[in-house]
C-alpha cells in the first residue's frame, strides 16, 4: 500500500481549516483521515485538529491484530463518537468556539479489506481503470435534494446552498455516521478529499489524473493545481491510496 497526502489553503482563504493524517497502525494496517473544519476563523481549525487527533488516538488505543469486520466498524464508530463528544464539549465550554464543527472521512485498510466512515461532505472515491465511483454519501442539503429528485446532479453543482451540511462532528451532543466496506484489487486507488477539491474538480478529471498521471506521488499536487486554476475558494486537501 502506497499513499500520499497534501493540504493547502487555496486561493481565497488565509487560514487552512482542513487537516489530514496518514497513520500506519501495524505492518498491514493503515488509517487515512481527512477533516474539514467550520465555525469561523477562530475555531474551524481547532475543530478539525481536535477531531482528527482524538479520532486517531482512539483508533490507536483500540486497534489490535485480526479484528473482525464488525469490530473494525465498532472501532471507527467509537472513534467518531469520542471525537464528536470532545469537540462538542469544547464548543459548549468556550464562547470563542461556539458553533464549531468538522467533517470527517476516514479509511481503515488492512490487506485487501477497507472500511470507510464519514460524517459531512468530505468524500472517499474508488478509482481504477473501470472508472471512478463515489463511495461515501454527502450529508448535505444539496445531496438530500438530489436524492429526492428535486435537483439533478448537474443543477446541484451551482445550487446556492451546496455548502450547507446536515451532519458534522461537534455540532450536536450525539452523532450518526455511515460505514462502507470495500475490497481493493491491485491497481485500485482510494481518494479521500475535502469539498475544496470535489467542489471544483470533477470526477472525470480526478479519474484522469489518478489513472493516467505519470507520477502517482504527484497526483495530489496536480489535483490541487487544477483547483487553484479555478480559483480554489476553499481549502483543498486530498489523500491518494494506491493498492
């Protein structure tokens, strides 16, 4: 398993409120995490940094060899719940942090098996020579409207409320998250990213850069370059994982 990550403030923002980590848990097990903070200049970066640190520490604490699929799901869900509790408590206790929250998307890979968990609209894609597929489902107003048939995917791209998310870590005392299970074959790739990338770089462009790009280690930079050519109005973060 090879992986590369990159995070950038983009062209408009003065502060990077995204965070990411790539963690090797043991010889065959890896954890990849992207968070996208929100809550204004004073607290968005606090929410993402706090959530990702608590989540990773909890996974390190609970992780053991030869875990079942159910145990892995429980481990990831427990990490998200602890991160949510911690960010919510900070938000409740300190006025300057009120209303802060963060998205989270994470992939736990062991051998060919991958478990993905998400809250919010940061995404995980499966990319291979057969095409690109969004594994996660956005927890957002625009996705809800698309799912109901009120908007087409094309209309959703320019919908005024497309940045409004319906779930986030730290905004409520309890949290719901989604789990997805995938098998990786040789040559498959996972791309985890914040909406600063997915909002301005379309899936076919991601597919082309991941599959046809000469140097995989430069793929995240090439995707960032495309986002910046389009003005990159938000922070841009991505992790590429290659089986």
